[in-house]
C-alpha cells in the first residue's frame, strides 16, 4: 500500500492550536487505499498544545502576540521531509490554510482571517522537494 503523510489533526489528533482536532470523515476512505502516516509539524517542531495562533508574516512565522516562532516551524518542516525520505513517501495530505500545512492559500499575517496566496512552511518545503501536496478538500482526487 502506498504511504501518505497526513496532517495529524485531520485523523483526529487533538494537536490544533486550540487543543482540538480537524477530523475529516474522508480519512476512512483514504485508509482503504493508502497507509496513512500522521504528523504534526508544529508539535514535532517543539510547540505546545494548546498554543497561541500563528501566521506567516513575510519570511517569518509570528504568534498573534508577536513572538517569532519561525525556528520550530522550520524544524517541523525538516522533520516532515525526513519522514517522507525515510519511508519513501511521495504524497502528503495537509490541512488547508495552516501556516505549516496550508497549500496554495494561507492566512495573510494580519490575524483577521484574511487569506492570501502562499504555502505553509512544511507544505512549501515538501513541494520544493518534489512531494505532491493535497489539502483535505482535494482528497477525492486521491480516491479515483
Ligand atoms: S501544524 Fe498541521 S498537523 Fe499540526 S495542527 Fe496545524 S494543521 Fe494540523
């Protein structure tokens, strides 16, 4: 079975900034076709749960109260890539809009729920390394 790296919050892990999950029922269908490898870059990068919301601001990641958390975000991205390399993973399903996991669209750094074009830190690195990144809204493409 092909393996997929998946945002841990999508499979029900309570690792989201507010201590909740983003469980998505489509996961059950994915499990029939793929082996899922759950991973949360922010937690693995060393951030606590719950944690202050973060957004990408230019080349940094800042908390809503202005602390620079770029380093743990980069560490989480590196670890995500290491797992992909180690397990031969070529596909990732990552949570839309997250400053780590978002793909093609993320919040704009103003903490006003305004979106902009761009990738989260982990999604950006995985794409650069040739891993195909989907959001949970694109899972149907993997079920064809
Ligand atoms: S960093 Fe990714 S996996 Fe972790 S809670 Fe945020 S969206 Fe989910």
